[in-house]
C-alpha cells in the first residue's frame, strides 16, 4: 500500500509510510491531493488548496482516521540564534 501524491492534478510520487515528498511550487494557488493505492480502506482522497507565497515552506502529513483521509499542516520549529 502506498500514498500517491498529486500536485495540480499531476502525480508527483508514490510513497510508503515514513517517506516524504519535497518539491518546488511557484507562487500562486495549487491543489495538493493524497490518496491510498490500492485503496483497501475505502478512504477518500485528501485535498488541500494552498495559496503559495514566494520563499515560504509548507509541510503536511497525510492522516487516515475514521475512514477519512486529511492533510494536516505540520507545525514548524523556530530556532533561536545563540
């Protein structure tokens, strides 16, 4: 079983648990979709519309709970200078 990630309707990769995708998106609106393949759980795909700002980093985790898949934004860590 793998997680298939799409950006703006185009598949960008298939990932097993614990793996990640990193890619560049130009500024503007984009749709991120994640789906399980093969889908033995019946969970529908998760979709997130992002309004990407230049120079920003966005990080999400796909989570399946109660038969539903969602994309949850990861909280960033701030590193304070010494």
